[in-house]
C-alpha cells in the first residue's frame, strides 16, 4: 500500500469496504484525487472480508463522510444510502438529511430527518427519546417551506434537548414571528442574545422586534450591534465530516501523526501533498524541507527551502532551514551566510548556535567564541555554551582563556565526560604544576571509567604535561594511527607540547549541530 493510503487509513480508523460510486470527474488537486481513489480501491478490496452488516454500514458511511467533506454530494448521498441499506442508523440518516438539504432536496431531507428521529426514539446511537440536532434542522426546513407551526413543533423538541442553544432560540423566534407572536419572538431573542452576545444576526432580529413594538431607540441600539455572525451550533457529526476535508491542513496533521509513530516516508508523502495544495504556506514548506533533509534528501530539501525564501525573503526560519541543509563542508560559505541572515532576522539561540557551529568548522574561532560568550551570558545554567566557548578559545590557541569556561561547564554538568577530557588536556598543556597534577589524576579516572583511544591519549597528554615524555610517547604510539596520537608524537619529536589538545581535523572541534 502506498504511504498516502496508509496515512489515510490511519486517519479513518475503520476498514473501508464495498464498492463505491466513482468520484465525479472534477478538476481537483492531485493529492485529493489520489486519496479519494485510494479510499475507493480499498473499499473494493475489503468488502468481501466484512461479514457483519454493521461493519459494512460503517465502511460505506465513512466513505460517504469523506465524499461529503469534499462537497461531492452525489457520491456522498449514494454512499450514505448504501450504509443505510446495510444497517439503518441515526448517524447515517442524519448525515444523509444534511446532504439532501445541501442539494436543495427539501422534501427528501425532511423525510431523512424524520427517519433519524424515529431511530433516536428507538434508542439507536444512545439518543433514546430524541435527537435535538435532527429536530433543529427539521425545524429550519419547515421554516424554509413557510410551515411555521410545524417548525415550532420541531424546534420545541430541539429546545428540550438543547435548552441553552442560542441558535435554537433564534429559530424558534422566527417561527413565532411567522405566526404573528412578536412578544414571544422578542423574549426568545433576548434570551438568545444573552447566551451569545457576539452573534450579530440575533441583534438584527431583535432590532426588528423592537421596531415592531415602536421602541426605535432600542431598535437603533440593536442595529448598531448587528454583524454577519450566526449563533453557533455544536454538531459533532458534522465536525467529524469537516475533519476529513482533504485540505493542506488535513495532510499536515496526517504527516505529523505519521512522523510521531515513526512512519517517515508516510509523513513525507503527506507533507508533499500539503505543499501541493498550499504552495504559499511557508510553514508547511519548511516542515517539508526539514523532513527531506532528515531523510537524507539534501538537494530536494535545499530546493524546497529556497522556494520558500523566494516567496518570503524575510523568513528567519527559512534561512535557518536552508543553513541547516547547507551545513556540509562544501557549502560552508553559503551556509554561514544563510545562518547569519536567520540570526539577524530572528536573533534566537537556535540560529545563533548553528551560526557559531558553522564558524567553528570554517576556522573562524574568534567569531564563534564571541557568539558562544553571548549565549552563555543569556543562558546562565546551560553547560553547552560554556563548553563550546572553551573549545573555540582552545581552537584559537587561547589555552588559558579556555580553562575557566570549561570548568564552568562542568560546574553545571559534572558528569559530562567530553568536557572532562577537554579540560584535562587543556590543564596538561597550559596549567600550572597543581592543575597538571589534577589533570593527571582526572585522566587516570577517565581511563578507569572508559578505556578508549580518547582517554588513553588524554593520559598521554597529562604525562607529557608532567614532563614524562617517554611514558607519553609509549601511550601515544600504542594509540596510533589516531590523529591525536600522531599530533602528540610529532610534538614530542620536536621536544615541545602540542599547540592544541586535539588534531586540526578532529571531530572534537565540530559541535553537535554539524554531526
């Protein structure tokens, strides 16, 4: 199954089954057409495996909801009717009624709402005694037909189920006006306005009611409060339908779910579809670019980041994502430029940290140290920035100046083995007799905790710092062909200490952002 199909089925959470009407041939985006076709194919495939009528009805109904969400009303009607043919249920009667109403089939919708109410009276779907939403929408259709008494009856049932619904009260007021009961209409509208004071359509109706009674001052007041906002209706079934709309938002959420469960290719496919549906949505494009980079598709990630920046050259996040994708050594200059733009536009720690890392790799150690120094001042509890401030100073040949930030890093994160190694080597190179003895003790402890090339060479540094050249030479020779061992042996051949604690090409100079 394709990644898109998997994402779709995960969202549906119900196996699709049975053959469905073919989607109406329309000019729609490819991601939407592909998803609809996938749902249809799965329905054809899975129908024979669904033995229970309720399972088949659920499959048809879910497909109908998918069509409904895309405004494919003919296909939705057909699929809802197939669900009802398999096993009648309140939800499918109700949603069929909504579709019929949207298509202008008032009589068909009225009949379907009545079927929904009959199902509710039988306790289907946990609605024994009535279904207020069906009664409400049935009342609206009666109003549309001019049958105000039937509307009042249906809306009265709706009010019993939703006594604090401003929408129901406003519709009841319309029914009251229809039979000439303006006093009742005004009372209902005042209650509705108290429940939803921002619903300006209620205000307009209240203005008409006050004008009817000759109270022009109140009429003018309510006219001033009018706007296009209708009172809200809490409709869980239609909300469920709306969530199946194959919009960019749909695919963004599908991608997030897939990424969280570890289905990276599914996520990538979903975000690609989101970009196709909303190419001007910068956030979606940058999420897609970042995912491409995370999956090793660097060229495509760079292309997508540049596409976003062509839309908005002032996007700090866009420049950051571009810098992140260009962080390989071959692109060092362009990556630094992009990171500098991101840092200037946003000034946040993330962009500046990446910029400092890029400068470390480019050999711009003083510039990197200046950034790490500022970040350490802003994030006083963070060991990370102090450690890299020390490393930048070590790389610049400022051994003494590097020691204090390394010590501060360990004060904040005492068990950081990497910082212990760096400080021990710095103490061996430029410390006094006391710190060199401490470096030797630290190196012995590191070696006992973890015997690897780095700790063995650290002990060789400590021995050299104490003047034990032969012991240092033996340990370095035993660690060959390690670059640091080669550097140490070269310094010993010249009778002096190495200039730095790590070889020039060592990964120790590369911050985590570049690994």
